[in-house]
């Protein structure tokens, strides 16, 4: 039911906006979690079959049932115990799930809209895949991601990041509401289909303030022309918004479409199922085997290796070397890719090659000032260097470009707030964060300890150590790339007060 909102306990769910609020504050739940919760809450007290729930969270996609189990577990952790100590979501063995809480329908009040930037601003909504084949869904996702990347590299545009654009997948909403929530003037949407060696793309550019279609076109080409079509669409959009066509810097394009599909699938897994690190790695290795010159596959594999060790109690020398080698190779293959540059910069900082890291961050931002992940990663490194105000400004910029980000943005923001000694803000921020990112609990515990809330802090320490049993303060301090002794001492003080092992 479009426009419907639901209240239960301290929560308000707005399915159309893709948001969940606790006590008036937004909760960082992914778009699949919102889809599942909406399906359950909309039929509170009834049994909702697994197939229905999987269609709600993964419309038109064939996924393993284990993904549903993981998402339900994350929702339960996020919601916590229901009033009276029960559970919000119960399992009906072999059939499905049921929402047990009392639900109150609410009027469809809208959240506040973000102000417009001082330059033409645009979001690329997920292109709809036409057809029932699973591969077409990934193809449409890849097309959307590439258009976002191409537009964000154009001087003079403000472009919303991928995570936030994909939060609107499958939602029937007024373009004015979407544009208002993202704080942009223009929206690009469309559809894509590929079959029998050909690709058909329909694209429309809409002025959300007036509802006017500024440009629309249909492309019917051979599949080998897909990247030329992307360049043409980008050129048309830039010409419509800026009144002139600027040639973009050349990009490293894949030469093998199977490698391209594998990279898109791996990218989706990294967002939706971070626990599937091994599956992601195998996909990316296969993509590189098929197309050794594909820079983006090297970039994501480097990040996959880094994510695999950074939260697991410490990197092995082999893992660190592999991640850094892959990141260097990605930049060598495509020196104009800001994403490859920031990944290399981040890894260099962890190797304490600070001058090289700073230079790579600078190049990344020059290539693409709309790359939200660059600003978020740079925030982390600036805070550890004691440049706390810069760190807070950078993560603020990242959130503006990516209003519905991956949960590591909340970890980065919480770290910056802790460094600034704003402990109340730390607690508020990190209790919004998606619960599978247990690494943020260390900052939450330290913030609670500094507020004198030691019982809560120790509970967070216990939860953190379940997932990170090898963690010690001394090992963490040696691993993190601090450049400022006073900032390091401040974090250690909070960890000790919280009760982390030395």
C-alpha cells in the first residue's frame, strides 16, 4: 500500500522511503531488510511464506534460502527484544516467518528533504531489467553502476553514490520524493535487456522539480557496443545539464563480458552478504583469469583481501602483500579510476607509507570529487593523524553524497566523533549501524565507558570479543595507522576503561 507507514514499539517503518526509525532517529537497515520488514509488518500476525519474503527482498532474482536466514537474523539483532521481552519475528519451521508485534498504521508523513547543492545534481536510479533471466538483473545493475561512475567523473556535476541510488530499487515513488530525499534536482532512470547478442536500453532524464523529461532515447545495438552506449548516454546527460559536452578521461573497460558480469555479482555480494567473502573472492579471481587487464576486478579483489584480515584480529604478511599488490596493479591498469586510487591510498596508509597514501588520496579526489567512498576512507586516515576536524568534515561530505551508505560509514563517523570527544554522538551513531559490522562495537564500548556507563560498555566488549576473540589493545594499536600519539592515547584510554584485554 503506497504511502503507508507502520508503528510498532519504538519503531516507525516507512517502506516507500526505505527507512526505519527508532524514537524518531533513522536506523541503518539495508534496503533488503526494509523489504523483508515491510512484508512482515504489513501482514502482522500472519504467516508469510519464505518464497514471498525472498521475492520482497530480492525481486526477480534467484537466491539461496540461506540469504533469507541471514537477513532475518540481522533484523532480529537490529530490532532487539520486543516489549515484554519476547521476539518481534518468529520462525514457523519449514514454512516462513510471522511478525508478532502490535502494529499501528500511520499517515504517510514525509521526512525532511535535503537541500540542493550549488551545482547540477543527479541520481541514477537502478535500471530495470526486462526479462526473467537472472543474468539480466546483474547486467542492468552493472549498467547503472557504470553510468554513476561516468557521470561522477564529469566536472561541474554533483552525483549521488551507488548505495543510495540502489536503495530505491523496485519502489514505486514520486520522482519529487526520491529527489528530495537524495537532495538532487535530476533523476536518470530506464530499462535494459540483452538477448541474442544484442542490447536494448531505454533511458530518461527527468527534472524532478517540474516533472519534465529533459531527454529520452532508446538504444538498440550489438552487445559489443555496450560501453559505447554508456559513453553516449553519459555525453547526452552532461550536455543536457551543463550545456556543453566535455570529453571524459578514458576508462579501462573489460574486454570479456563474463568477467564484467562476475565483477558486478561480486560487488553486490560485498554489499549484501559480507560474510560471503570466499565466494566473492572466487568470482573476482575468475573475472581476472578471464580478463587479466580488468582494473576494477583487481580493485575489488584487493578490497576483499583487506576486509578479510582487517577485522579478524590482524593481517598476515601474505594477506597484506596480496592486497597491496592487487591495488597497485589496479592503478597501473587504470590510472584514471578514482576507486582504484582510493583503495591503494587506504592500503598504503595501513603500511604507514603516509606520503604515498596522501598523494593517492589527492589524485583520487582530483579525478572524481563525487566518489563518496574516497571521502569516507580519507576521514578515517585523517582522524588517526589527529586532524579531527578534517575527518569530521570528510565523513560529512561522504554522507551527503551517499545518504543511505554502507554501514562502515557509521563506523567511520563514530570513530571521528569519539576522537572529538563527543561521546553521546558516538553512542547515537553506532546504535544506528547495521549489526553485522561488529567491529564498530569497540568504539561504542569506548564511548559508553567515557560516559561512565560501564555496565553497558562491558556488555559491548563481550559481544565484540565473541566475533574478535584474538583482539587486544596492544595489537590493535600496533596495526592501526596512527600518526598522532595524543589521539592514540585517547582511544587506548577508552578501551581500557571499557575493559578490553591489554
